[in-house]
């Protein structure tokens, strides 16, 4: 992680952008009076179209089969899938 003052960031912006582009995990912190006010990092890649729908369909396949006459609470399982840490 690199820390630079805002005036230095203005002068070195093209270089800092190249650095972040080359090393996607690097972060440049921009400071004003030694307080971090911004971070420069690589942009997240756009998800593949339909990826969310495929993930939900996969989750639906893993759900237990519904019993007759009793609805399944799908939203509880979706939240677990979306917000739980997966290996």
C-alpha cells in the first residue's frame, strides 16, 4: 500500500494509475495533512451477464424439495448463499 499526499498524487497521477493497473491488488492512499481521504485502486471487473441468475438457479436446485401444502422460505436461503463466506 502506497501513501502519497494530494499534491504528489496530482503530479504523479499517470504513474500511479499505471501502477494500480499493473498490480491489480495494489492500493494508493491519498492524504491531506497526513489523513487518508481517498484510495486509488483497480476497478472491479463487470460480472458476466447472467451470472447472478445462474447462481440463483443453482441455489434453487440445492434447496430441499417443498412439502405439499407448505411453502418454502426461499429468501432465507438466498441471503445465506449471497452473504455467507464460501471457500
